[in-house]
């Protein structure tokens, strides 16, 4: 084969086969696939495209002079330590500060039971690694966080989805799922849940349901992995009380500074029962030796030198403004038969399209119209969610959000006209009258 313009002289392909190593990979790699969100990044990052897809925090309001000053002081006063290997469990000062952060959600914990991780994504990975064998069952809300689903696939877990509605996970559905799995002879390792300002559904688990979920899992001997990156980003009132605050031995709690500070530092954590903590440290040491000392100490310095709670309040107000812009645009422009929720915090709106439309099939036409979103199928392990999509309001300005919704509505209306023209919808039919309240639609409403 001749050398191509981008290939160094003398370097040729060994064959025309796409992957010469396919027969060598471990069986678990069959579950490793690129997420639909990652596949969108190249397109969504183009300046002409309004991206309502990614969940990238907007850190434009972060005081970079304060952050820079904190890092400068860190290097001058403690640089040799910050740039050296550290503990596999994480910096002890930061672990104490993490306990102070969690206290805002009602959690009383000891720093010895905190393990610092490379973002909460690694925390999901480590917990799954120490608990799950191939074929074990993980219960997840329907829909669920795409990054966690990818971890569960990689460890060859069987994901069983549990229904949600406007008040979060449905306790009766959880009981039914547990009974069904146990009747089949399979073992449930844990329930993975995002109780606050859910990604992607945008809903929050009602306080009375939290107690029900805790009771059900206690009686069924099922652990809970509580993933809570958005808990401090509510728009009204105090942060919701964490499930871990009421159940120390059965709940493994995950937190992150990616949403309340900056994601580039990649600092998250796990709060676990003491015995589990030991296994997590061993897993951390085998994966990374230790989480990055510099990132941890930089976050610690920021927390110590800055009014970080005041900064979180500013983030909340910014995201509230963007949430309002998206909801108002949806109210003004979206077809009457579409449904969406109004989140009380976090980054996301879950939208269900008019009957007959497929969000994944529609995506190429949306990108052509210069707007991007994430199809609902990305958030299910079983192919469901085709009628839904996740819309993110965290990063674009309010003006860009409104323009993105306008473009999206244009694509939806064209799709409805096409389907009516070609017989997918009955000729001459009219949409059902709008609901009296344009509020929450169940995340799995398209399954009914």
C-alpha cells in the first residue's frame, strides 16, 4: 500500500481489517461502546450549533483570580508535597473539608470513611469493581445516567430499570423489580440512584419516598449507591436531605466538586462503611496508585481561601435563569402534544416528543438545523426512550437556549408534517388537546 499524505514514509497498514486485536480482547470489552453523548461532542462543539446536549458546567462566573491566587500560594508554600505521590485514600485535609460539605445535606461522617476519587465517575467504577461479578444485577432508574450505564456494561452487569415519575423513583415499582429479580434466582448487588435533580430526568425524589426506598432496600438486603453531584444546586430552599444521612450502613454516597467548583480538577469522593472503604482504597491503589495530589490540594486551598458557598449560590442563580429561559421557550414554541418537566435544580429537562416521533432518528436533521440534544435511548440499557430526549440548559446563554429551542421546534414540526404526509399519522388527524398542566411527563411514558 502506498504511503498516504498523512502517513509517515515506510509506515503501512498491516491489513484492511478494522481491528487486528479483536480476538485478543477480554470478554468484558464487548460491553464497552462509545456513548451517544461522546459521539455528539465533535458536532456540538461547532460554534454555529446550539448545543442543548452536553452537561458541561458553566464556570464563566468562577473568580479565576481567586483560583489562580490559591494555586499560586499552594505551589509557593507546599509545592513539593502537591506535586508528589499521595495517599490512595486522598488528602486528609480535603477529606475533612468534604465532611463539612456533606454536612449541608444532613450527613455526619468521619474523614476516615471518605475516599477521594478522580471525579465521581471513578467512584462509580470503583464501587462496581469491588461488588459486581459478571451477571450480577444492578437496579437503575429509568432513565439513568449514561456514564454509570457504561460502567455497568463494562463489568458485565445486568441492568434492570425501575420506573420513575414526577416524584422520582416509584417505590412500588422498586418492590416489584426486586421481587422479580430474586424470583429468577439472580443476585442484586445494589440500587444505583440519583435522587436530586436527576440526570437525565431532572426530577427529585420526594422526601417520603426516600424513607420508603430505604425501607424497601433494608428489608430486601439491597445496598444503595447514592450519586449526588447536583445536590447543592437546587433553585429553592435548603439542599435535599441525603439518603445517606438516614442510613449509614446501607448507603454508599458519591459526591463531586465538578458541578460546584470546576470539572477540570477531576475531584470526587465516596463515603462508605468502614469495611467497604478498605476495599475501595485497595481498588484505587490498583487503578491509579493515588488520586492526583495537586488537584486535591488545589481544591482544598480554594475551599479554605474563598467563600465557596457564596459561589455555589451564584451558580444556582445562573442555572435558574437558564432553566427559566428553556422552560419559557418550550412553553412558547413546543407543539401541544410534547411533554416536559420543570426541574427544581440541576442541569436538565426531560422532553417527550409528540406521538410517533423518534428522537434518535431525528437527530441528524436536528444537527443539520444546527441544534443538538441527546436522544433518550442513551439513558436506557434496553433500547427504550426513543420518543424522549435530554435537553441541557447549563452552558448556553439564555438567548442561545431560546434560539436552540426555536431550531428544535422547527425540526419537530417538519418531522410531524412528514409523518402525516407519508401516512405515519392518520390523514387529517389533529393533535390531542393540550394537558391542563404542561408539566412533568413520566420518563418512560413512551413505553406505555
